C-alpha cells in the first residue's frame, strides 16, 4: 500500500535540520517508492545543500521529492497518511485541525534529535495523546536496535568502498574542489561551530613532523581560522601555509559531495547531527563538535555517545579519543590530546571502520519509519 508522507522542517541551526529531513525525504522516495512532500520554512538554507533548488519557489521537485515553502500564512492542503514533525517543530494549527477531522487520522510522528543516552530506548515509539484526540508518537534515531537507527542509504557503504578503491575517483573529486593534496600530507576536513580550542589544535598541526592539509568548507568556524592565520579576509579558494599545516577554504558543497569529501580525508572534524552521522559512515577517525545546549545538557549527550563508541578500544586509545573530544567541546587545550590521538592512530582508524560496519548491521532510519507505519495499519 503506497502512502503519502509529509515532513515538516523548521530550520533552526543553519543546515542540521534541513540536512536530516532532505536526506530522509530523498531516501523515502528513492528506496521506498513513497510520495513525499517536504515543507521547509527557510528555502535559502535548502538551496545551500541542494544547489539546483530555487529559493523563491513555493513548490518545486528535486530527486522525486515535492519541496514546499512553509509560509506563516498556511494554505489548506490535503493531509498525508504519515506526518512527520522534525525536531519538535510546531505544525500549522490548521493542518493539525485537518488531521483531527480525518475519518482515519494519519500517523503523526515527532522525529527527535539523535542521542545515545540510555533513556532514549525507553521513550522511542511512545505515544503522546493530544487534547484533540490525535496521538503523536516520539521517534528517536539512535545507535541500538531499540531505537529508530541512523540515516543510511542502502548503497552508501558500497559506494564508499568503490570510491576508496578507485584512486582516480578521489583525485578527480579533489581536483573538482581545486585541492592539490600536499605530498604525504594527512588530509583533514574541518566543519565546526565557533571554537576557542581551534587555535591550539592548529598550532599542534603546524608543529607536526608530518605535513597536514586542512580543508575547511565555508561555515561558522572561518572567523576562528582567520584569526589564527592573522589575515583580514578568507574566501573560497584561499590557501595559507604555516609550518607543517596548509589551510584551504572550500565552497559549501552538496550533501553527496560532502560524503565524498569525508571519504577523501584521513580525519574528519564535524558538527551537529547530519555531518556527525555521515562522518561515522565514512569509517575514519572523527572529532564531533556537539551543538551547545542550555545548562550544558550537550555534555551528557557527548559522554553517552563516547561510552558506546569506545567499546573495543585499548585503554590508551580510549583515553586518547575521549580526551580529544572533551578538549574540543570544553574549550581546553588540544595539543596533548591530539598528540595522544597520533600515537594511537592505526588503532583508532581500524576502530572507526569497525564501528561503521557494526552500525550498518542495524536497520536504517528510513526503513524503521516505514516498518513502524506498516505496523500501525
């Protein structure tokens, strides 16, 4: 039975919200054969990750998904069979009223933020009765079989493997970004929020005995990079070298290109939720800059993930990855933690690949969503 799905996305944090919902919508169409409308309140953000999009269009189609501009003045529209409110966004009141008036109310899901915290398993799939008689169900992505899993296209790991086994593909992609990799250099990507710890990390990279080539897509961290370099301006294409470190500024790329960038690099520093998950699928050592929350609630999320991620590592390697993540997220000096990472590089690299394989053994988020809907019929 084919169903119509509506996904509502309120863009709050630059590209994280739209990144997740756009990736999910595309997969539901491409792999599950569903009809999907993606409602977005900020089309400018959408156009950054989907360059072919029109930021002025009220309705448009990309990758089989109908993308609609979610305006404050809501226009009546048919209610879908499955309605997803991403990240606790408030659906239009008129749309909710129309849902309640349906002879058979739609499945209403609140797609929550990703977390490895233990309480998530107990809350995943729980209904929340509404005053109007509807039920909203909490749906949690996660890292265990008792959650909704992670976003992962069916062919993702196979595509990554094919890319890795084809040196010409890697070279062509880097050339497309105008990157000429420094011979023998460690290639690192940096996508982060503003971070006072960055300078100490860049100092360590510049003082390294091995060359490091840092690729920085346009984003919020550019101000800190500019301050460290002591320059007035940084633009796409800018290249600067200090000691063993070469810094290069890249354009903001599409989601598919960002995957390839992660696959090209030896180490990936990422932020938020969408790039965090994609870095895990890249199978490389990573550094996560978690989104800051009130009362330091994000630290609990960080520690909960680390508790899962370090399983299977030797004690010294475990200490290395935990210390560098804490330093990065708690405004501490990065020099010694980064040195520890380098000392256990091979083990951390192998562990990242095992983690990717183990997570891929679980059902992906799109599959669990569809199965949840079928079970509700």
